[in-house]
C-alpha cells in the first residue's frame, strides 16, 4: 500500500527543504510525500532533494502542459518556459498543415521527449519522431514517446532520422543547448551538477548546435514547414540571422510572463500549380 503522511504532520521536512533553498518547500514536501512508498523511501527522497537533485528527478516525473512526463536521473528536466515553444508550434500549425492529413513532427535534442509529445497531443493524427545523442535521454524519451505511438532514435541532430523523412517534416523542434560555455558555472546547482553537460553547453556564444540545426533544416522541412528553437532574448537576433542564411523566413517570438524566447524559421511554400505562364 502506498505510504501516505500529511505534510502538516511533518514540519521537519518542510524546514529541511526550506533550509536547502527550496522556495516552494510546502508544495515540494507534498509531492515527495505522495511519491514515497515508505518512511525510508521518503527520507531518501528528501535527502536527495536537499543535496540538490532536481525535484523532478527525485519523484520521477514532471508536469508539462498538463502531461505527466517521466524523468530519469541525469536527464534534462523540461522547463516550464519551453511550453511557449510548444504553444508557438501549435499556433503555426494551420489546418491542413500536411497534405496527407498527418503532420510530421520531429523533436531533436529531445531529452525526455516532452516538447514533441505535447505538440503531437495537440495535433491529432500527428506522426512523431524524436532523437537525442544522450543514451540516458533516449531511454527516458522512449518511455514517454513510444507508448503514444512515436519513434525515438539515438544520435546527433538529423543523423539518426530515417531518410524517408527528408522534405516531409512539418514541425521541426530543436531544443538544443544554448547556454554559452563560460556561463555554465553560474547555472543553478540542480542543472549544473545533475543534468548531462551535453544538454546545457551550447559552445562559445551558445548557438553552436542551433546553427548546425538551422543549416541542415531546409533539407528536412516540407514546403511551408517550420523549425522552432529556444534561445535567450539576446541570442534571438544572431539565431534569426543563421536561419535567414539557411534560406528560412525567420521570426523571433517573446513571452515576458514565461521569460521565454523562441525563434522560428519557415521554409518557402511550394509554388502552386500553374501559378506562372511563359511570357
């Protein structure tokens, strides 16, 4: 039988979490207590959280756009601000986005697979593919994506994707790392010490991986398909330039409430039949 204890009976747990810097100590205590199967397990989970492990890795899941996303130890935890990227993807997915009626979604650097899965849930009949270089992330993403009918591959960026997807992708999400190497040391301990470095480090200016994704994206996007990436606000301009250089129509989107910035690059639409005639 699952272990249950009211948080009001355990003020010591709340106090330990608060002392460790947990801003929402009461809420976290409630989640930890609900997730524990025994007093011993609860103690181990509280101790792990106090040591700085992300709450989502401790309890094994994260809430993302109303979905319960499984999160394994060491795997990048989906950020709440990334919900803005999903929201942007859905808003751009106009009716009839795919001639087949089955839009193709690809989620690169997928981590848990949360972004691609949340987008696919909002687009009925979507065909979902996800990929990541980190074996731990791939194993975690498979637990989230494959039960929903999606496919997960291991490898860097586009390399592991089936060749049949070339020129067919309607929504291309690439939530690649964008923290500049020199700023990693200033990140919260939860991320710096407990998430894979490859999920955080974006190179000198933070855009090394994202520039590679933009350069290769046109070969995979369907006419009118869109690449979506997350950046900081100061990186939006350079990222838009990289997309424009690749032949995509770039646009920056900001959400002040979430503190989120998304840059989109849309492939040219196909020319309509008989849209021109010889002079």
